[in-house]
C-alpha cells in the first residue's frame, strides 16, 4: 500500500510538488512526533565496546545518542531520499550526528561504498524508484567543504558532480579494492568511510580488511545494515580478531532501537582511529 501510494503521487504530481508532499508527510508523520517524544523519552542504543576506554570521547558520544531525536542529518538525508535517517528504515543519522557534527565545517574526505543500484539482477538493488548517489549528495550538503567519493559494483550508477567523484569497486575482490585505493584522488586517505554496499558479513569483512589502512587519524569507519543474525559474528570478530590486530583503533557494535515491524538490520559497526595515531600504511 505504501509503495503504491508513493507511485500514484509520483505519477500525478510534478517533481517539485511530489518532493513537497513527500517531505511534508515525513515531517508530519515522523519528524515532529519524534522531536516531541525525544523531549520526554530517551531511547539509547545498545553498545558493545572493544579497545575503547569507558571514559573516552568516542564512548561518551555513543552513549549520549538518543535514537528518538531527529537531527539535521536526518532532515538532509531524507531530503535526498537516503534511508539512513528517514524514520521508516534506519536511524543511523542520530549516531553520525553525535560523532561528526562538530566536523561539519572541515575539509573532510568522505568515501561511501554502495551508491544504490536500480538493476534488479544485483542483490543490492533498491528497485526502479531508488536514487543512486542519494547519500553522497547528502554528505556533500552536510559537509560543505568536503570532497565526497563513492564506489559501486554497478558501473551504470557511477557519476561525477561538484565535489563528488565515484569509482568502480567489487567489495568481494581484494584486487578490486586495491584498485580503488590506488586512485590518485584517494592517495591521501579518507576521514570517513561508510560501507553501505553488499550487506553480507564476508563482504563487509573483505572491504574492511582492504580499506582500514586508508582511514586517517581521527577518522571514522562505519558498516551499515548489519542484520540481527550477524550481530554475534561481528561481536566475535571484533573481540577475538580486530581488537588484537588493530591496537590503534576503537571499536563499537551499535544496536539501534527500531520499530518492531521493520526489517531487523538496524545495527552498525563504528570504528574510530585515535587522532594521535598514525595511519596503518
């Protein structure tokens, strides 16, 4: 019913009118109710920390998140049709705002894997009405001095715009990942890396192990859309492998509260490189 109504409105209205209706509906059904509720109720994420002091700034910021409280990042990402904080799928932007909002005026370098594809033959397809590159445009608006990079296995979705450049990458192929990081634009490393690609444990691990060395000091690495069934795998990997292999990193497995009728993948891994540590390269 929801998708049918959306399609009916899309066909019957001009693009500008459709966007006004879409955002107006979001404000009415999600933003204002969540904002008011957040004044009285705090819904904290469930946190599992590894190689992270309980009193560290990283831990403090995560513990201070109220997953009910909408942020500017929620508004911007929803405007660009990203599902990172629209109240219907995920509320990652509540975490991202806590970790990154104070860096909004800095010339960051941001890379997101997974532009979103409309190709129904690919497992990561968003469907015909998805907007490839939505999150990249959101990052560009949130960070007005940043350079934003993207990568995807679907070459059709690759594009270049002001302060946005994208590259091909198969995140299950270490050779392809090395080719991505060999691009001249990425030689200086990146301050933020987001894995929103193929949402499978082994694929996430493959991209992480080929990319973490390119995270700059003070940087943040995020893996999105971790299904409930993979949480234990990630707990074991973080505790038994990565917390020992990468002593200069802080790790957090973050389980965000979500509506009971939503797909259970509202979990993320967040990795922070201490600002006083050198890159792994």
